[in-house]
């Protein structure tokens, strides 16, 4: 029998059992956060960022990173985008459509320029030299238009002879390779794909020792940034606001800095074909339809909220068609809250002692897991005109008497937060959380699915502003309540860091600390549901200050960021350690 005929018969056989395998083999996301994706790093989506470009008020930058824990020394087969992976960035800008409103799809190809060598770069040639095609869909993925063809992916930053070396190397500096790889799409976007420093920072060792975080400044057991000097592969897109806004409006057409028509939702994914077949002689075949094996929207969702038995399933779903409602219970009663509650396991994790949840806020409201939270107000006329009214979103935010965090954590992850009471700062409320307060967020896009939501109308906080903070909206809330420049009225003002997480996500944002503070109820306190030890005269109580003073360990990246697109820093160089490891 001819070999090719045998291959075809083998593929048919594999297809016949694909349906049986799909339920266990197609799930997978992030820094090794789900069991199955840990075996497929090229398809592992590690982080998603979306932020107002700090040097261009008329554009948004979206970054999707893949391939965790890339060692700069990892030759001779350095990490690279998978040639049999479909990488996608998904954008939602309206609630009237069923799925994506904009999709960017990336596929990669590699060419071996010199098969006679084991070196990745030799005599000015690359092995493997990688290019990409970017396609764009505006109709929910039904059709795609090519907007970049033959885009260049820079090689790994191997060492001085490989990059700068005369004759044997590429005879250039690495930053020039990055600059020359920035493409301008025929539809107006700027795009960069390639290896970069991993901008995320976190004490993973502490996090997974049952929340045994080591705060920065801890001298007895100093925290360690587990991603220090590791690289990732990035897909970065700088998009004019009018290409993302649902009606094609530019930033100058926004009604105000919280214009609800300028909210987008962003998530990213990776997909593979259903079947991978290994043949003799090193041949590999891929068959069947593409299935999603990785996804990411909000940071740490799958890592720190979804339980291990559901992680692979979570990664196989899209955030549309109500798919994420099956996971809502993990937000309304988050596991991490148990370690901030002394009536549960709080005393067993001393590193979280600074984080305690309101048990008797305003003398009445208990937000510990399984408690009633604000449910006792359900149907009360006092809720009329607020987001909690039955005519508004009370069915989602007050679903029952045992889902206390449906009122704060669930909207942060699943709908975004509206500029409605009670979701306004306590400033001007006079101890009534349901009263009108000072606006500070509107990224409301109620699709009931996990995605990173950003209001594109909010200006960027200059990175050299002395009030710029990696605590994002938490810092904006503190300034809005305590700073005389902002706490004198309930008028809408730009408060520094209103453009920070969870209103989008900047590269600098300390999302681990922010999310732990949020689980501890700091958002509730910001809108007037203060901690148990608060008084009318002193709402900023010792308990609240303790929560605000908490950090989860590393509070910034291990190197500086770039001031212009793609903003992420060049990848670490394997040859040098560590001061000269970049160029």
C-alpha cells in the first residue's frame, strides 16, 4: 500500500474516535493554571492587557501573551509561536450581538533557512524564521479579511554573536529587530508579534502554598517574583479608538470620560485542530476542526477562583451564550474569602490577616461566604433608581440570601460596573450607600461572561504623574474619598488611575494585590459599606487601612517598560546575566 494511502486510513481511524477524546483532550490556560494546558505551552494564553495608550489618547493597546516561563537560555529549540495554533483576540462592543463584534486572528509559519546547522542563527540566517498572517472579522467570525501578510517575528534574543555578530550573526542590535517588526495593518492598526519580557509579576510560591503570600518588605521571608527574567511571546495591537467603538466614533466624540458607548470587552484564546497524528520519521498530521484549548479575559480568574476540577472545562468555553453562568457561584462565594474569615480558616493563613471581610457593615450587613449580604434589601423601595432595583439588575446582583458577593465581585468579572448607585464612591453619600456619590467607573457591558472590560473614554494617567499607582481603581477610589482636590463634590472628575484595573488592565497594574483586596471587600467599603470598626466620624477605619496597606509580594515588574508601542520590554538575553541581558 502506498504510504500516503496508509496515512489517510490512519487519519480516518483517528477521526472516528475524536468525539470520545474531545471531552478530555481539548481543554486547557495561563501560567500553567489548568491541568491539561500545562502540557501545551505554545497554546497557553498567560495574560491579557487592554489600556489607553499612554502616548496616544486616540488609541487603545491590547496585548495577549502566550507561552509561560520561557527561559532565555532555552536553546537550541527556542520557544516560538505554534505553527498549528490559531491565536485570536476577541472584542465585544455591543450587547445586541451574540458573539464577537471584532476578531483578530493570527496564524504563524516558520522557514528553516539553513537545515545543515544546529544553531538557531548562523551566518546571517535564522532557523526557524517565523512570519505571521493577521486576519480581521467584523461579523462574529463568519468571514475574515487579511490585514497583515508576511508579518515578521523577531528571533530569540540569543546572544551577542547571534544578534550583533559580524558574518556569523544578524549584524544588528536587537531593538532594531523589534522596531522593524512593527507592522501597520491595511485597516490602520499597528501590530507586533514576538518574544518579550514577561511583564506580569507575582509570588507564585506563596500564592499556591494555601495563600501564604509574602508581602513586599518582609525581611524574614522575602517574596520572590516567580516570573523574574522569564520571557513570553506577545501579540500586541495598537488600535485607533474609532475602530473599536461600536458606532465608529473617535475619542473626541465621547460625551464625557465615562461615556457608556465607549465600553469594550476583551478576551483572547488559542485553538488547535482536534487530532494530532504522529507518523514515523518525525512527520506530524493535524486533522479536524479547530477547538479552543485556552482562553483568558480577567486575570487570575482560572488561577485563583475556578476550582481545579473545573479549570479545563472553563478553558474550553467562550464567555458567550450564558456559558459562564455555570461558574458564577465561585464569584458569589469565592474560596479565597474563607481564608480571610476567622470563623472559617482565617487563623490558619497569617499572611492574609490584613484582609478581613465585613461581617456587620453599617451595623447590619454580613458579606462572608453563605451570608445574606444586601439581600435583605431586595424589593425595598429604597433600591428604586439604583442598580439593585428589580427593574434594573437586582435579579443578578441580589439572586438569593446566600450569595453575598454577587453584589460586588460578580459584576467586576461578569458585567462590568455601571455608573449607578450604589457603585459610586462614598464621597457625598453621608453614610447612605444607596445615595448618589462621586462617579469613578463605568465599564458596564452586561454580557454575563468573563472578559476584560475597558471604558475607552477614560484618559490615561501619565506614567510620570506622582499619583500614578499600580493599584489602579483602588487608588482612584482612595483619592476620590480622601484627597481635597476630589472629595469636595459628587461631580464627575478625572481622578488619577481611573484608567487602571479593573477598568481595563495596564502593564503596571498589580492585579494580584487588587483582586485580593477586592475579595476582602475593599470595593464595598469604597462605595460606603464600610468595615465593622468604622464610624460616621471615621469611615476610613483601621480595618480599611489594613486592607489598603496589604500587598501580595512583588509590586512591579522586574524591568522597566517601554514608553512607546509595543510598551513591553525586549526579551531577556540568555547569554548575559542579568544586567546586560537585554541588548
